[in-house]
C-alpha cells in the first residue's frame, strides 16, 4: 500500500487523505472533536466500498463538505448541519472548492476501474491438487515428486 497520499485536504472537521485504493479520514483539530467526539480514530474507506460521493461547495458564509456513501450505509442527506455529524463527511472552506472537485474526479475515476485480481497462491493447496492428480493416475510418482519439490522450493 502506498504510504503517501496523492491528494490531501485539510478540512474544518478533519483531514482527508486520498490514495489510489482508499481514502483516510483523520479527525484532527478542535472542530473535529466537537462534531465527531473526542475518541474517534482514523477511518479508512476503500474505493471499492464507495457507492457515491456528494459534494456541497463552500460559499462565502458557509463551509462545504464532501461525503462518501457506502453500500448499506446510512449517511446524512439533510444538508450541512447533519453532515457535520456524519463520520464519512469532511467539511472544508470555500478556498478548497477546486481541490475537492479534483479529489471527487480522482476517486470517481478510480471507482470506474475494474478491480485488480488478487492471486492467492497456497503451496499446500497446490500440493493437494497434485496429490489428487497422482491419486487419479494422471501423474506418475516421479512427476508428482518433481512438481512437489518445485513448489516447496519457492
């Protein structure tokens, strides 16, 4: 996993770090403690979990917010006052409007990418498969032992 965010938003009620595969919401500062509580830790949301992104731009007298919707989640849909309480929301000042739009576009682009296949390779599972092939008479004893030795040498 990448350790340095590709985008960083220092918001009013926390910090949003954006990575290629996830976003991390960190609750730092007095406003974060007031709106989210004193004991909230960092929250990691993987891009594959995000079902939607809502952005309300900051105005002259109001903060904006970026909110992440998750499958099965119940996020606030009643505007900025309720959004301040939502754990999947980061509020920001008007000067960050452009950055937030860049973040939204970046995450939406990542959401549109097909998931990368993860190869799960277990030597024990492969040896079991070889054993079954040997038991079924498909492999000779020598072929079985040679393949087993190859797997165990990895």
